[in-house]
């Protein structure tokens, strides 16, 4: 069953106290990291279970990006001033 999961409607510091990365798992992706920018807006990194179309999905606000490596995800987050808050799951 697909569930609608809005991202970016609550600040990351507040949500990190009661939101689990597992809340963002679905049949195709497992959430592996939570990042936040300087305004505490969250960004979720998910790893594909099948590596198609790309290994990593990054969800922030109303946007979704795909990356082939976790290094590319880290570079994207650094470029856009996101800092890791929580890491878990498999990469």
C-alpha cells in the first residue's frame, strides 16, 4: 500500500525526536539517513532495494532527486548546506 508522506512541514529537530527513519520505508526503498538545513528543514535519504533507477532517493520539501552513490548524496547535501542528524539502516 502506498502512503502519502509529506516532507518539510515540520522542522527536523522537533521531528527527529519522534520520527523514525523506518517511517519512510516502502516496498522499493529503505530510509538510511535524516539531514537538516540551517532552517531545520528535513531531507530524507532512502536506499533502493533493487538499485533501479538509481541507488539513492533524496526527498526534501516537494522535491525528489536520485543518485547512483552515497558519496554523490553527501556532496549534494554539503553543497546545499544540509547536515546529517541521524543515520541508520543499510547503505
